[in-house]
């Protein structure tokens, strides 16, 4: 039986595994070109700790932080599929299901806003 997401170490494993998987998808490496992942990872982990573990400390507008990236609309669904697969491969339980639920809402929100601001 897999464990649930319970702490930041679990989130680090999730994020490392997820981004490794994500960068294998067509078009995704160009989105993250020039990103120092190791420097950025603590912010990503803090975001998910805020969302899943009720930890304070994340106050950035996550959507605005991604506006400068060369993201195409179809990539949001790729992101979600890779995220869901990663969560399901590594974890199970209430927080794991919450991560999938929140990622689904986040994807919908990003897609909706992106379409309005950057129609293809």
C-alpha cells in the first residue's frame, strides 16, 4: 500500500518525479528552458504545502508568475495528465486525492484565463 502525502519531503518527491515526467513530453522542455529547477523547486513545494498541508508562507499569484512562459493551451491538459499519473504512481489517500482535485481546478482556471489573455 502506498502512503499519503503528509509532509514537504513527500512533496519534494512528487515534484521531482513530476517534472522529470513532464520534461519528456513534446514541447515542454522549451517552456522550462533557462529555469534553474533546483532554485525554483522550493517555491513549488511551498505552493503545494500551502494547498495540501495548510502551511502558510505562499503569497505569490501563481498564474501571473507563468504569463511570460511560452505555454500553449494544449499543454495544460498534458500538465494535468502528468501530474495525476505521478500522484497515482507515488501516493494514495486523502491528500493525494486532494492534490488531484486541486490540480484539476488549477488547470481549468489556467486554461480559462490563458484563453482570454493569449488566444491562439
